[in-house]
């Protein structure tokens, strides 16, 4: 199954938007993750950022020359493992729900 379809299947109901050069997913009104040819951008929130950024195949998202302290970019190769993809989607959904107040 194509990675985009796996991401869609692994998320709760989400609104899709074109952004960041790919497809972004809004869960409960807040951005959870975005899939592009570069990888999966995942919202971690500041509390989970350090643990997330320290994992293999992961680096802080850089936008406008500044490294984020609440988002990480996960390499596509890491996401081939279904369990790893599930973990990252869960991180993004939890952070989106925390940010959205749900």
C-alpha cells in the first residue's frame, strides 16, 4: 500500500490540505502531520520534542532557517515499518489534540 494511503488509514477522521509541498492532515481542527516526498512532518509539541528528535531517522523540522522545537521530520525509510508509522501518527494526533484543546 502506498505510504499516503497508509497514513490516511492510520489516522482518525482528518481533514486533508495541500501544504508543505505535500498533504497535511488536520485532526480535531489542528495540524497533526504532513506527508511530502522529503518525509513525514510530525507535530510533537514542546513536551515530547526532545525524545522524538533523538530517534533514528528523525531531525527537527527546519523552516525559514529556524529549527522547530515542536515538529520533527521523519525519513521515509523509517516509515516502511508499520509499527513505526503507527507510533509517529499517534504522536502527531496526541500533539494536535493537545494544541486544539480537545
